[in-house]
């Protein structure tokens, strides 16, 4: 009898089933073939976008409002969005059409797999991780996306000088993020060692941020740059 043990990977997300509106479903059916990437290997981003430009990756774009706003405000940049929540994908695809955006592409797979297998090294100018699931219960902390291996992979995907921007409304997770990022030698804290960003000036306010503010939560932003040399 085989003694091999099958280990399932720890996922930082749960695939939630949720009803899509007819408009969201129609957006996926009609626009995914243009703006969605069903890749099974290394992406050639110049081919994907049809040009060479700075690339920004948002991990977990939610309903897509931040990504759509940034893509509209910065047409000189290309934006990759990753999420597995289909109503949010449908909503973002509808926004892409409404705003006539050509600089956005979407993936609906695990971000860890994308970073490890699909993105060339040093191919990104910025990575956004805004209000990820905090997994607040201590027994679930192992599910938090921001761990040493993940941060190391983000560093590999960023070009020298590229920025990893994170935000959360859970203080415990913010402190965890800060500790993990500062332990990774490939990054330098743009706010100074041990500090969070004092002001949110590089991103729009998100839906999750507004919800947290209504609940009386604080907000902690972190911006770390990939060192020019390590």
C-alpha cells in the first residue's frame, strides 16, 4: 500500500458562489475573450497588450472599481487584474467597456500560481494588494496571502525600483505585513523602517476601505520598493 501523503496547498481565498446579475453574466460572455487571459504558461506581456509600457498587477481586484479608475487615469500604463469572484469580474468587464479601456487584462486564477509561472522576472512596475482577506482568527493566519514565500515571488516579478503597495484595515495584519516585508532583503520601506505610509495618495478609496471606515477601522498603507541591487 502506498505511503504517499497528498498535501493540498493552503489557499488564501475561498471560491464563493454568488449570483451574477444578467449584465455581469453578459459582460463575461461577450468580453472575456477580448480582455480575459486563459493562460497556461509564461505570458508575453508585450504581445498581450500590443505595446511596451509599465505594467501594474492588482491582486484581488474585488468589484474592479480601483483597477478601472487607475487604468482610466493612467492610459500610459497597462493593468493586469487577478480575481476569482465572477460577479466582480463581470462588473469590471462592464466598466472596461463603458470607459472604453484598452489597457486592462484579467485572470481568474490563483495569484500565487500567476506569480510563480506566468509572469517574467522583473516585468512589473507595481503590484497592488489592497484589503486582502485578513483571516482574523489566529488559527487561520496561515491562510494570509502575505507570507515570506509570496513576498519573495513578488520581488522577483517586480523590476528594480518597482513598488509593492499593500493596504489593510486590520491592525494585526498590517503589523504582520510590515514584519514580513521588512524581513525580505529585496525590499526597502519607502516610509522608513518600521513605518506605515502617513497618507493614502497613490490609490483611490476602495469599497472595502469604505466599509471598514463605517465600522470604525483604521487603514494602514505600506509601500515597499524593489532594491536596485540585492
